[in-house]
C-alpha cells in the first residue's frame, strides 16, 4: 500500500529512468492492473486470518476488492487535485478496478479450487 501510494503521488520528473530499446504502448495501464491485482490477492491473505472468525471469506474478499477500487479512485483524484506534475486518469482508475476484480477471480479460482469460498 505504501509503495502504491508513494509511486502514485511522488514526482519522478528529472530522474533518469533509463531508456528502453522498445516502447510498450499503455505500459502504465498494465502496471496499474498488476499492482491492484496483487493488492487484492496479498491483501486478502494478509487480513483473512484476522477476520475469518467474524466474517465469511467471500465477504472479506469482496471487501478487499471494494477497498482497492475506492483506494484507486481516491489516488487518481489526489493526482488530479494535489500534485503539480501528475494527472488523474479515468483509464488508470479503470485499469485499477479491472486489476482488483481480476485479483478476486484469481484468488477464488487458484486458491479455492473446488471449495466453496465461505
């Protein structure tokens, strides 16, 4: 979470990031997608043991997805309104949301094969 927040709001202007031999179109959207997919999967497993005695695992997973989507939207609004050289992008928010939703389906299919997510 700290890494995502820092990398979303910090200005990397003026830093040498190196040059790639080839450019990948929309690479930033893929990065957003992967960050939020990983956030949901790791976040779910980080908090499930603490909450599973009070809530069903499916509710915890859904809560993690909703939290991640809301967090991504807030970050995009902050980029638009608070930073001077970053800009909020609706397509970044969409990539964040799709990554979070894909993380939910990935968690359900890989880690709960054949089991009901209770």
